[in-house]
C-alpha cells in the first residue's frame, strides 16, 4: 500500500511580511493573509482522509496547522514535534535580510552558493545550520514512516525544514538546499511504498488553491523561466501500452488536458516554445500556443521519447512473457536495462540534458528574462528534472510526471547559476491537488 505524505508550509508570518530572518525565533506570528490562506489550505485538504497530523511547535506553523485542523469534519490529533523545528540561525534571527547581507557579506554568499558548507561560530563550537537540519529531517522520516505505512500523513512546518524533508526523502544532497522553492501555504505531495522502496515526488510547491497558477520568480531574476510540460494522454497511455518512439497521437482526453493546460497558462507571457517533434507533444504544444499566437514552435529531435525497441506496442504482461525478468529489472534498477533493439537510460539522459543545456544557454542570452514552454515526454521530463535536482538516471521513478503536468524551472542568476525548481508536476488544472492522470507506460 502507498503511504502518502502531504507537506505544507505555514502561512505568511509577520517576519515574512517584514523580510526578517526567522529561524527558531518564536516571535513571528501569522498575518491576516497568513490566516486566510491557512483557511484556504484547510478547505482544499478537507476532502482527504488524513490519518496522522504533525506540525512544528513554533507558533506560525502551529497556528497554521490548528486553522487547517478546523476544516476537517472528523477529529484529527495534531502532534507538535521538535523534529519539524525551522533551521537554527541564531546569529541572524530577528534581523532584516538586507542587514544580514550587509553585515555578513561573505557568510551570506556562502549561505546562498554553498549552503552545505555554511557555518556559524557559537562560542567555540562550529554550527552547520543546513547539515544539522538535513540530519533532523532524516531522523523525522525514520520515526514516522514506519508508523504510518499505507496511511496519509499531513505535515505543517517551515521553508527550511520542508526543503530538507524533500531533499532527504529523494536522496538529494544538502548542497541543493536552495534548488527547491517553498512558498507560504504551498502544498507538496510525496508517495512512499514499502520502507525499502524509493519515495516519489508527486508534486512540489502547488499554489493553485491560493488563486495563483505559478510561483513568482525570485528577484532580481536575470535568466529564463522554463515551463516543462508532459504531453496529454494517448490511448496507449490509457491502456498502459509502451509507446517509446511510436508516433501515437493524443486521444480526446489528451486534447482536453492540453486545452486545460492552455487555460492554466493563458495569462502567462510566453516568449518561446520548444517541443519534441512527435505527434503527442507537438499537438499539446500547438493547443497551448493558441493562446499565444505570435510564438513559433521549435521542434527538437533530441527531446523524442526513450526508444523502447521491441517493447513498443506491448503491455506489461506481453513484455514479461517475451523478456522474462527484464521488466522487473526496469522497475527496480532502470539504469541497468538496455531496451531490446532500443535505448538505455544513459543514452536518453545524455541527449536530453545536452538539448536542455543548449536551450538554457540560448534563452539566457537576452537582456530581459524570458519565459517559454518545453513540451516533451515522461522519460525525457524525468531525466531533465533528475538532472536539475542533482539526482542520477537510477532515480527516474522518484519523479512523477502526469499527462498535461507543468513544472517550473527558473535560472535567476542566468545560465551559469544554479536552477531553482519552483514547482514540479502541477496538475491542479486537471482536477484536485492529487495527480489523477493515467499511470500508463512510457
């Protein structure tokens, strides 16, 4: 059975509004906006069956959790735990961010560029805030996952600890601390199987429940924003039939998903568009671009789906009969599989990442930051996201990509800077906070 974990960041606090460093200081309280947004989160989550509810004891998170708790008809036991405390920044707490930048310029640069190396000297003791928080997150997972197998767990905590919960769950290094975004009252969804199976990120930083399609870019923002989109559903997706490079078109559901993605993005200023040349992503992109008629579509051969070779057109039962054991190997160690007369994951990784990096360099070469769509496939999108998250080809099952799902990647410091994953696999425009798209083959 799948264990689902829903992670929420607290609502806007007084220190958030004042642009002050909070850390473990407990003077910061929810603003009126923070309380209203917490009520909205509660209403959004209230239809789910929550089995366990945890929060940080700091009042901005605990108050958010208590507001959410009131939205549920059944009684929910809220457990506050120190394992969900925010990052400990004792020398910076209560200070405006602008003052920290001026007063501690070298430390602040290290914090932003090399968070895993960032230290604070407390007396004679060296304190590593991010590394310490990462270990705290790992301890939290060890304590709660075994207790709640097959259940749905809700967590309300903070920007920093939420990041470390996500990083440690996915096996991302602490150096990527600033690579994922957590907006106030955002929703993240994780799925876990048995304790020895990898945890899957279903979605990151959802904000649609707050009336906001996409997270705002960080300021100042020098580089491009990419909206990475998976094509709409095909009949072979619906049947769980392996597609690969077979040029299967969208079905009616897929066209409807593409129209909903178009509506979701209609108010976003799109400056460029890229797609795999295959029918299913190309048609998805063309439907989205009907709301942006002045944008031409650039077709990139390197973004074609993984070549499944002799698996293409087949169901799992047929593959197991013809290639005994190989399908299980694909599920457990995908990086080790050479598709019969097809590709392996490293080949897909190499061509997709080469194409992605070329796109980043090309669209970063502008005086103004530009926003564009890149429409591709399940495996292609997964390897790109794994690469951006500091993961490896072996980790592709840790990332979910729903048909018509949208991920948001920013390059705030241009092509040479670290990307920021603002959101991953947004499918709320297709119905609800959980991804309900077809779980078909690639």
